[in-house]
């Protein structure tokens, strides 16, 4: 039976974490720096929250909210970074990814510690996120400074005016 589950970073079952990492290595391998290819843990921040659909120990779909430590002008930016959004191929088209993103988005919009949610994605999947009130930021609003960094679309939900006019990031999540 497939269940909707939510875990803090510390409570995420190891068998589910390993399945998320396996998916990421296979599907997004070109986005991983060489030093990260052997990592065995997801985001290490204890504030991370994982939204999961699983059938027992079998991972179906996943998204995580991370809390990047970013400051601009002496002010901490209250960003919920969404990453690791995935559904295993044989479960696609059944609403699992939508269920996970619906819960992820509601978490961001109702948690008073966040002003805005932000994610990076391929242009072809923007319609998926738009169904959950995510909007595409204009090109150049977020600049990824990491060499060889992806030229992803940047999307937000919530109050995008909380971001600086141009946000420069050393990395993306």
C-alpha cells in the first residue's frame, strides 16, 4: 500500500535515502561534481524535510526541502530550497509526483520561517510545477557561479520580492 510520509533529515529511513541517491546518480549524474559521486548521504542540514510516497521500504516518489544559509546585505534570506524531486519511472503518470509536490508546496507556503520557495528545473518540466503555483523567474535573476553549473530554469512560490534583484549562488540544490 502506497503511503504519504514526511520525515525530518534525522528520521529519513536509510533504505529510502539510498534509493533517492541511486536515482540521483543515474538520472542526474552529469550534475554531480567528482567529489560528490561517492557520497552516501543527502543534504546534511537537520532542518531538511523529506516528502515521500513509499510502499513499505520501496520508494515511489520524493522531494526535499532544504534551508540554504544565504545572506544579502546583512539579512538572512528565508528560502526553502526544493530539490531531489523524483518519481521512479514505473510509477510515473499515476499522480505520485503531484501528491509529493502538492505537500511540499503547502509546507513552504504555511511555514512562517520561509518567505519564498525556490527550485531549479529543466525547461520542459516547468508546466508540472506551474500546476502547484510555482512561477518562473526571469532569466538573470538568479546567477549560478559554480563553474559548469547547469543553466536550469529557476522557479519560485511565495513572495519572490523577498529575493534580491539579482541573487548570485555558489551552488544550486
